C-alpha cells in the first residue's frame, strides 16, 4: 500500500476516501478532520468536524457556536474508527489543541502533521514523533537558512530594549492564537511581572488559555483613553495593528514583531518593525529534517512552504518525496486576525 491509496489531493485539500473525510479543508465539506484552530486550517461551515476538544473550543470562540452542525472530540492517543480507516490524534506542539492526525488502513500508517514546531512551548503540549510509513509535513521554513534561535534569548532583547527606553511603549505584533500567549508565558518565565496589555483581538483567546490552566499573569485589554498613559509598558497586538492608527496613540512606541520571518531583515523593514524578534511556532530547517528521520517514513509529502528544498533533501536520503503545493495554507493573514476581535 502507498499514501496515494489512502489520500488524494483535491481542490478542497486532502481527501480520505476510506473515511470519507477531508483534512483541514479550505471550503465547507460534509466531514472535516482539523489539525488546529488557525483560520487557514480551521474553517467554519462544515457539516461535521472532528478535532481535539481545545481546537473545537477555539473554533467556537472564533466563528460562533454554530460553526458546524456536529462536533466530535478526538482524544489524544486514542484510535477512532471512521468508515474503513482508523484515526488517532497526537500532539503537534504548534498552538494549544494542535494535533497531528494518524490514519491507518490495512496496516499502513500515514501521519498528517498539520503545522508543528519542536521547540518547547509552555502553552501547549510538545510535539510527539510518530513512526509511520508516510509522513505529510509542512515546510514553512523549509530552507537551510532558517535556524530559529532560542525564544528566551529573543525575549531578552525585548526586555533589554524596554530597560534602555523606559519611557516608550513597546508594541509587539503577534498572531492572536498561540504566538501571543506563548510570548506572554515567555515574558513571565523571564521574570516580567508587570501587566501585559493586549489588543481586543487577543482578549477572548487569552482568557481561554487562562481557563485551560495556563498562567499568563495580568493581561488587561487596552482601553483607548488609557493609551497615552502606557509609556514603559508592553502591549501585544495582531501584526497588522502595529502600523495602524491604533498604535499611534501610545507614547513614542517601539514597534516589535515576533515571527520566524523576522530573520529576513528586508521583511522586517518592509513591515516597519524597529525591533524584530525571531520567534516562530513552526519547525525550522533542522527540526523539519530531524522530524522526517524520526518518523522512519518511506514516503514524504510536503503540503506548503519551501517544499522543493525539503523534497530534494529527502530524495538524497532515498525517500519517495513529492511537493503538493497546496494553495491557501500558511500563517493567518493580518486581516483575519483583526476580524477575530469582532
């Protein structure tokens, strides 16, 4: 058996005929299995959705309780039969609730990883390598140039800047789901005990993380009238807000952004970022290669990102590898993040 006998590529994304479901489909389908809550993977309007309990909660927060007609909770590590196949969810280490989806049919094991990272993150379960015959991976940072530094060191740069410019507000752009909360936890781990102010787009998700037992400290929502008084404070907002009129009301703001893309200095300048912090929730080149080896897979499919480089590397190791070039996946757009505030 091969991966192509279990999954096929369709205009809606990857489809499993044996289970009659799509994986992270890009438009509404009768049955969807969803890896995590980012809007480029988790969309509303499906008749039925199977995901971890936390991903289902996050989808409800973002899209409303009626985002699907039927929900099915996937318990990590437990097999569930879906049609002619069995499926099992494993931690992906990307954001809270994120999971890889293992599919078994006729003794052949295939793992769809979704998005993932290997760095330790105090706000979600760590990635769990799964032995399989075929592995389907992302490659957002699938070039050797991408080597993510220790996130704690990047947080150190933020705190050093705050110490150097104690009168200036530090406005930090970060995705509302996962990245923002990880930064909060990293700041707390570094000993920062001041309130961390948040844009309205982050409020619901940050509160949900708190209800899940993740200690983020005091995270008040920014009140418009209080912005001129927040000199010296750290404010976290969606990436698009750091160049918005919203940001100009703070005292002499230092604009910062946390992303793996901040390694590309030209991109940081283009975004108007004064203080780039290289903090990514995706695997870097070394982590991607390590993960492929650890799975022991014989087939490798690469869904999105720098697929060709990873496929070439896999071919040199004797793997049957191919790029899928799926359209629509990647980090969430800034507009989507701002919409989440509604």
